[in-house]
């Protein structure tokens, strides 16, 4: 029997931190005879956990009964599938909805729920019907129906919890909560919801202030609902602001209802998971919208954590910062116990429509895996690992195919294991990735990413943009401004430059109370909340540093003017130029930025301040658009122009703020992401991930001390390395090496050469032997040199 806890941002199983490598296999899309093969493939790939949705729509029969043991169809035997996974030595993560998406019709909700309660389909802007089959989550009829489903499925899961000797180590509550209404810009605005929002607003602001913000008397339900559904232009920003904040609270209450139901029906003693949606089109720029919607649903709650849905396609210089920042922003709103997980970690070749319009290179899954484990992800679920076939609905509905899903008979065309069990090239890539990680899994499970005293500022309210009334020009302008500047900076340059320049950094939630330290890098829009502006002012006055990229903030989220930060910096905006078809604003450097050629920018905001030292001036006006400012005991660098991703410029800006990369790379080209992880005893791993289309050669130093005596390390195109830097092997220390660890076994270690001419340096007094290569000893250091040998053939090094 196993106890599973979320503790110190780790997943702890029986007192030991674990790194869980999973794959999604849908038993309901596979014949029972194929289950064992797919689970064995999962083990072969290097995974130790299987994850699966449980579709309510499939298990509930027309007579209202529920089959979870296969009495009516073998592909309804959830119990049998979980038992088989346990027999195969796999843990399980179960995802029973109520909503599951997964291309299942109605997102997994039975048709009868809508037939019996047609009013559950919400109305939205202007009272129009909603475009998708979602529901009002807190409608009593839906909560009762969901509780009825949980009453059936949760006892089956509960019997198989790890604490009872079974495989289940985590349960996901619902799926992608709030996503459907966001992507269709159709907020739920039923009478029930409008009334609930009225109570929420009066409790939050008082009756008079609520009336002022919404533009209607809270005592008049009809007028109040009309003002929410069709906001007056004069109240549009405050209505949208309150709608987004209220929805966060509504989702929080919905998750609390689901958790209470799950526990009432026996599921206790394992973590609950909330997955966060938001990536799309190969990018993660909108992913923080999902965090903004859902973080109040899990932050600070015991034994609950979030999991990402990452659909980024390939990983290149274009989107590598999206993945890194997505992890950092997720972690920023976690409490001290909540670890990072990824519940849908894209693993296939991208041919989702089986039309060959898209094919991802196989190495994409390896690059993403390496980066995510370096940032402290404790669970990765390869989604979708194995395809299958959509069975017919128990009762035809006459929709053209009468199957459970809208993808046709076959499903999961892009998965590493196809519907018929055929492997595509991503299988071997996933296998390489998981086995590379498996060699140091125990270290990764109990390590944390290190940083350079720099944090990226995260403002969840910058992402309250999931809704905008189609007729509101002020809201459209606000959303466009936020989308242009927030998060990763104009043109995504801020985060990309920091990452590719060799820095690693967490994010800090600037809306949370508490002290800040070091340097904060913030991509700022015109809109920035008063509380955040004040926190930044306090940070500077306390001696902190600030790298601000974007524009100076001028108003709060509800449109109220607010220039607290600009005033503290002693800066004012005197103008702004925008590029166009026939105008090309350009800037030139001064002081430490002097000597660079002038560069074109898309915009430049003119800044004035008596104590401001110009860094960049806009050529057409000769006005500063980037300045250094002293503020209290702190210092700020404000870059109010979309300067290109000139790594030397951004290194210079951080150097002025006292930030220097601890690994200090000297590389012959861009595209290399560097970071390190360390456990509580000081064992360290260096992570090098090359997302460039060509090899990068780099020399590293650790806080000024050369790594491997300054030896150049070659990282081939589109791959990565995890290099030990001071880990224990028995009573010896593996000081440094160019090899990856394949396994450890008491007084021996298996290493996988990476350079063709590799070196392993150990600190030990014991004799050392190697299955290949030469051994030399001097001054308590043993050096093993490994000439080129068979590819992927680990070398055994043994302490005598």
C-alpha cells in the first residue's frame, strides 16, 4: 500500500520523491485483447504510469444504468483495465470528467443531461444562445447529475487507490474548465449566473459601488442581467473586469463541489489534479489565460495541483520561451507544496486530421521533455500515447456516424502508437527521451531548478481577456494592448532574449502579497493594476531591480487612471511613434549601449525624466525611449521600444542591474537553453537543450570556474544533454563529465558518451575500472577517458 502526497513541490510516494513518466491510453477505444500490448509498449518506452479519461457518455446506458466493469461491452471495463495496468507494474492517473473533451461528443456529457435540462445550455452576450454544448457549471441540476456520475465511477477508482494497494496515484477533476466559453468568446450569462454575480459584486464592493461598476441597480434583476449581457460602453472595462474575476471564483466553487463529491464517494489519500488549457497554433502566448481562469481553483488547497496542456508542436527558437514561461507562470501561482505536472504533453507527429497537412519532427518530444524536467515537472503524461477506434454509441442519435466521437471510426492518428498498433517515428524519440530522463529520475524527482537572481513578472490580471463584448471598442483596444505587450514582451523578445542569453529564471506572481527580491523583468502594457504598480514601487524602494519592457502603465484594469509606477520612477510619456508601411522608427544606443548600429523598431514611446539616463533614443525625434533610473535604493532599466532579440543588448541591461548568468556560456551560435537543477544535498545536473537547426559548441563556467577545464561541449542540432556536476556514486563523487547517466547501481554507474571523445572525473580513493577507455589517477581525482565507441552503448564504471 502506497501513500501519495504533494509535498515541497514534489510527488512523494511512500516517503520518496518520484518522477512519474506517463502515457495516455484510452481503454474505451481499444479491444480488450489490445490492452496488454499498449501497456507493454508504454513500459518499453520508459514510462511507469498510464493515464486515461473515463467518458461518462460511454459508460452510462440508455436505461440510466452505468457499466464500469464490462458487463455490456468489454471496452466499458474500466476496472479490468486498471487491474491490468497494476499487473503490468504501472501506476494510473484517472480522469473521469464530468467533461473530458478528447474529441468525444458533448465533451463526454450524456445526451440525456441536455434533453432533461435544456436550460443548462447557457445564454451569452446580448442574450444569444451559446455556440457550444457547455453548461452552467453551478446549476443545481448539473451538479446533481455530476454527483450521480461520481457516485458510480469514484467507488471503482477508490477500490484501486494506491493507499489500498492499487495503481491509482492521482485523479483529475473535470477537464479544461472554462475553455469552451473562452475560445468561443461566449461567457455563461444565465439568469442564475447573473443573480449569483450580483451577490458576489455586492459582497465585494457594496451595493452602490457595484451599481456604479456595472451600470445597473443590483436590486433590479432584469436591468442587472441586461447590463452584464450588453455592457454600456462607459462601463465596459469595469464590467469585463468583474466578469473575469467572478468567473475565477465560480470555477473555484465548482472544483470544490467536485472534490467534495469525489471524497464523499471514497476517493481520498491521492492528489487531485486540475488541468490548464490555453496553447494553440504551436504557441503558448495565450496559455496564461488558462492559468488566470483557474489558479484560484487550486492555489493553496492541500493535495491539489495544476497540470499543463501543452500543444506546441515542434520546439524551436520561436516557441521555446513559450514552454519555459508557461512552466514558470504555472509555478508562480503554486503554493509551497504544489509541484508542476503536465497532464497533456503532446507526443505525436501532429497529423491530427490524418490529412498530412502537418508533421512534427520526432525530436520535438525529446526537446520538450528535457526542458520540462529541468524546470521541475514531476509528472509528464504523453498525450496521446496510443490511438484506437471510437465505438458506436449505445443508442443512435442520427448525427452522421453515431459513434462516441466526431473523429470517425479511427482515433489518435498522430500518436506514437497508432490505432492498429503501428509505431510511428515519434515512438523511438519518446523512448530516447524517457530513458535519458530515467537514468537520473531519482535526482530529478528531488531537485529544484536554480536561477540567476532574476524573476519574470507574472500578472494574472493581464490575461483576463477571455471575454470581450463584440460591440465594445474600449474593450477591444484594451485587449489589443495587453496582447501586444504582456507576458513575454513585445514580439516575445524579453523572455526569448533572457532564455537564449543563458539565464534561467522563475516567475513571480506580482499580485500576491509578500516581499520580493533580486531583479524583476516585467513586460508591461498600458494597463497594470494599482496593487501591482505599488508592489513594484515598494520593490524598488527596498533595493530591488526592475527591467521593464513595453510601455509605461497608465491605468488600472477597470480603466481608472493609475501612474503610480511612472511617478515613482520620475518618468512621463511625451509621445509615441508607430511604424507603418512608409515610416520606420529607428533607435540608437548611448552609454553602455553605444557603438551598436541603429536598429529599426516597431514602436518607440518617448520618455522624459530629470534623473533618467538615456540608453536608446528614437532617431526621428532624438527623444529617449529607453532609460536607466534610480528609484529609492533600487534601480530600473526601462525599455519602451520593441528592440530586437539582440542578446548582447539584453545582457548589457541585466549587467547594469547586477545579474550575471551562473553558467556564463560562450557559444558559437544561438539556440542553446541552459539551466541547472540541484537537490537538497547539493547534487547538481546541468541541462543543455539545443533547439537550433544546427549544432552548437559551448564552453561553460560555473560562477567563474571553468567546467571541464574549459573544454568545449558540442550539442548536436535538435537534441540535449543532462550532465552530472557533482553527484554521488557510492562513497565517491562524480565531479563532472561529458556523459549522461544511463543508470546507477551501488558502486557502479553506467554512462552514455555524448562527444565521441568523452571524459569522466571522479573524486575517490578507491580503484576504478571501466568497461571501455582508460583510467588515470592524480591527487585524489580519477579521470576516465572514453574514445569513440558504439553508439548508444553505455560504459560501466566500477569502484573497486
